[in-house]
């Protein structure tokens, strides 16, 4: 799906960006908001932004101080899985 944004030329100049940059920044802003609202998973966010590796997405999120929700329940589950695997 393609989306078209109407941005006045003077604002494009003020934003100091070219068309490709504004397009990417718009996609990133939408993706971040959808992830933060819970409408996108991390896997979907990575796919939407075109990152091939999870590490790329991690760097992208860390650069914008956006951190994955990690609860005590998550920690307990991970500990149990590691214990079951003998780690």
C-alpha cells in the first residue's frame, strides 16, 4: 500500500529534509506509535521498517529510547526455560 502525504513546501524546507528522508521519517513515526500502542509486535515492526536482523531493530529502538516491555513474569518464564534446558 502506498500513502501520500501533503506537506507544504515551506515546511519541507524547514524540516531540512528531502522527499526520501521525509518518507522514511513518516514511516518510522507511524511504526513507533503503532508499536507503542500495542498494535504491532516486534516482528511486525521489524518487517514494516525493512530490517533483516533483530539487532538492527534493537539499535533503532535504543537510539530513540524505546524499550521492549519486560515484566517479572517474562523473567520467570525465561528462567524456567533455561532451567529446563540445563543452562
